[in-house]
């Protein structure tokens, strides 16, 4: 019977174009970096919209006791997402 082994020629980094090899190495070093940045932007935008809504409630004087902690929470979400995005960008 014939031995059906895989291609005997090793496939190293020389068989890939340099751009693709660099992109694959970057993805292996930091998997899903683009997806994480997207999630940070979306969550930051959501926090910004929430902060705007609660700020409007505060300025209107409606339910200040409930709106103030929620406004602070939304600002905290925005600050956290900005910090995480910058942390991701520095790598």
C-alpha cells in the first residue's frame, strides 16, 4: 500500500506573503482586538446616550433622587469604555 503522508515540503513563514504573516502574528498576539474595540465604542455610545437622557431629567427636575445615581453610573460606563479603548490602543 502506498503511504499517503502529507506534503513533505514544510510550510514556513516563507510561503506566506509578509503582510499576511504580520497580520496573522498580530492576531495571534491579541485575538479579537478589533471586536473588542468595537464593543468598547458601542458600549461607550450607549453610556453617552444614557447620560444625555439622565442629564435631561436632572435639568428638568424630574425624579432627581433616582436620576442622579443613574447619571453617575452612565458617566462611569463612558469613562470605563474610554479607558479600555485607550488601553487597547496602547498595545
